[in-house]
C-alpha cells in the first residue's frame, strides 16, 4: 500500500515563495508519476503540476512560469517550488501519486496541506 507524506504549506504574503514536498513510500510503489493539485473553497480540484516517469512536466495555466516541480528519484519525492505567490493561489494542495506494476495504475492522494497567501 502506498502512503504519501506531504510537508510545507502555511501562510505567506503576496510575492513570496514557498516549497511543498511529497514523499511516497510502500512496498507496492512503482513510480509512474506524481504531482500536485489544489482546491479552493467552492471550486473544483485543479492540476497545479505533474511530473511523469520520463521526467516530463506539466503545469496548470495559472501557475506556468511561477511554479516548478522536481523529483528526487532515489527518494520517490517530488517538490513544488512556488514563487511570486498570489492570493488566488490560496487553496488546499494535494499530492497525487500514480504507481503500479506493468499496465496497472493505482492512484493515491495525500491528505492535503493548506497554502494561504495574504494580500
């Protein structure tokens, strides 16, 4: 069973930076991709950033150029570096991991961490 451990989050001011980390563990974890999604009150959960097993990155339109996702291969950890934060970045950020043997695909979500950007 895969477990995700998220760290980071908190309160910052507009224009500041913050880093989130997510580590995956478990005997069945076979990295196929990891990323971050976010959900603000009254809104649907949306993609923030994702990185797949080939290292290909994808980003939500609203964070392109400001956020960067990276992976530490040996530790099955991904980090999300967030710069030039805006109040509209305020949300609960969830880590998502894709794993599985062969063609199987297991999806695991973290519990979420609150990011608040004050104006």
